[in-house]
């Protein structure tokens, strides 16, 4: 009954006209920055922080939260329509979503992403209300050794995620890990592999690689085809909404993605991103109905599962920030900064000392998710119209769109040049038949893996046994080893190759 009375207080706070307007503003702004590659919620929220001095704490935090989970919605739009992931967590969505768009099913893909995100957002909000303290306790069990083991498991899962040759999948992950080493050493502060280029001392931006490999690489691949084969989208658009069969296929994937995202979102360091990759891997290993579209060729489960996972992860990432004052990612760190600006000390006392803020923010998430569905579903028809534009007009617009997004990252031409270079690399991957998604996962997880590995060894005074003597870490490594064995068993390996050969 306490939860019901608390939620009633939350909705009473969230449903005031002032707070509804700020929730709508945050949701709209989040959708726009999700659609625009390069800007991202962190940069937008950082720019808006000075403006919250003039606002009360509740509307300010409601608006900032709306920007964050709104960006998760918007990021899937460009991933599906033009193969340019707006957010890092939308990378996996592009694999099947873009293929659906090419087959005239962009409407079904966008609707599956939107409705799956809404369901996951609602479930995530309920989980925050009901299970925040126990889930935070789970996050407390994770030390550096456990994080290293979890990320190792994530990388091995990426081998399962990749289509085709195992050797190519492993090579892509290793290349991603190597690219992730171009930065400044976190412990000694010495630049590594930057070749005395000042712009590389902070590393290569994720957006630069993603936009180059996915967006520009796709454009070069299309332009390399003869003119008569260059129109990548079918003129036959098969309805704006999912069929009843699509709903039956997607709903179990939404449930699985929501479950994964709700758990992994609590963990610091990209839980929503890990959740989307994990959800895609789970869907590929889950038996579908006979005759369904193969993964990588426009399977709706490959859109619904990851989109649900990243939205559930975005919601539950508020748990450690609200209950402990510990930000699990850069966006939550900005939320903590916003609370501090308003004179609120983040931590366990917020629930009792500022119940209107705590429960009002939770209730506003449900309201904001509902607004996002109302905003995004009517826009599907407008987005579909983009696909009827001839490719000779569409690709310069995409190119211009990408360059603007890249330039706004650091107001520097260097990011545009780097993306052009990675566009050529992406074209090379296309010609070689390599799947770029594992490269991006390796690139993101590499620096975090290294940091946690070194931190764990420092805490254990160089004892490598710490990874197997801690039960949770040992369990995660055991699952990783089991996955490796399963993939490497010759009979399973042959079956896997045959499956992907048939899919091609």
C-alpha cells in the first residue's frame, strides 16, 4: 500500500500543468537530439544546466530525465531509416531495422521500436518504484573484478552476435579493442598511440566511428553499385503498422529485452548499451517460428528486443542515482550535478526528505514515455516519406546531416575527416563481408575493461586469482568459457556456419 500511496503522490506532482509542459519539452528535445547523430543527451544536458537555476528542482529534473529517455527513442529512427545510429545503444537496431526499411517495412520497424520502448519504459518505471533498494544492493556486489568479467562475457557474446565467419567476428572485436586503446592512460595520464596528434589524446569518438562505418560506409557501398541498382529502398511500402504476425513475433522479444535491460541498466558504465547487445544475442539464440525472416535480413525481433532493452536500461539506470546518489553513467552524473545545483544532496535521504521530487520524477517517467509514443507514432508516416526521395538526392542530404553532427561534437574539422576515413574502412568491411557491430562493442568496452582489470589487480596487489576467487566474477567467467566452448565445438560451429550461409 505504501507504493500505491507514494505513486499517487508522484502522479499528483507530475500531472500539474507546469510539470507536464517540462516533461513534454524534455521528451521533444530528447527525440530531436536522438535523431540528430553527434549531439547526444550528455552534450545537450550540459548546455542546459545553467538554465535550471531559474527553475524549481522538480520541473528541472523532469525535463532533464525526459531528454535522456527521449534520446533513446529518437536514436532508433535514423538507425532504421538511413543506417546511422543516433545513439550508441541503437547500433544493434540498425542491423535488422535498416534491412526492414529497405524491404518497405520501415513503418513496422519504427512502430515495433516505439511500442517496445513504451512497454519497457513503463516496466522500468514500475521496477524503480518497487525494487529500487534490492536492485541497488545487487549493483553494490559488483567490484572491478566483476565488471571485468561481465565485459568479457559481453565481448564473447558479440562473437555469437556476428553473422558469418567466427574468425572475422573475433578480428572485428580485436580491432575494436585496439582502437579503444587510442587515448590517455587513465592511471599514468600519458597519451597512448596518439602519434603526437592533439585531437587523438582523448581518443576517437564513438559517434565518429559509428557514423563513418555505418552511415558513410553504406553511402560509398551504394554509390559503388551501377545506377540502376542504387535505389536501396523498395518503392512498395507494405503498410505503416506491424501485422498481427509481427506483434506475435515481437512481443516475446520485448519481454526478454525488458527483463535484460531492467537488470543490466542498474550497472555503471553503459548498462543500456550492454543490454541492447545482450538482447540481440539472446534473440539470435532463441528459436523462432518456422519460415521467419533470418536475422540480419529484417527480422522484427532484432528491432523489438534491443529497443526494449535499451529503454528499460535507461529507466533503471536512475535507481543508483536516486537511492544512493551514485551516478552509473555520464547522464546520471549530470543529473546529480543538477540536484546539487538545486541544493539537494543525492542519496538515500532524498526519498524521505523530498518525497515529491523522488516520486514525482518516477511518475513523470511514465507520463514522458506515454508522450513519446503519442509524439512518435503519428510521425511514422512522415519518416516513411523520406524513403520515397530518390537516392541521388537523399545521399547528399545524409552526408550533410552527418557532417553537421560530427562537427558539433567538438567544433573541429578533425572529426569529419576521421569519419570520412572510417567510411572507407566501413566500405572495406562491406566488401569483405564483415559485420561492424562487434567492432563498436569492442571499442566501447575495451577502455572500461582495461580500467577495471588494472583496478582489480591494484586492489588485489597483483593477484590474478581475484577473478576466480570472487564468486560473482567466477560465475560470469564460467558462463563466458561455456559460451566459447559451445561456439567452438566443431558440430555446433558447422551448424552455425550453415545457418548463416542459408541466411545469406
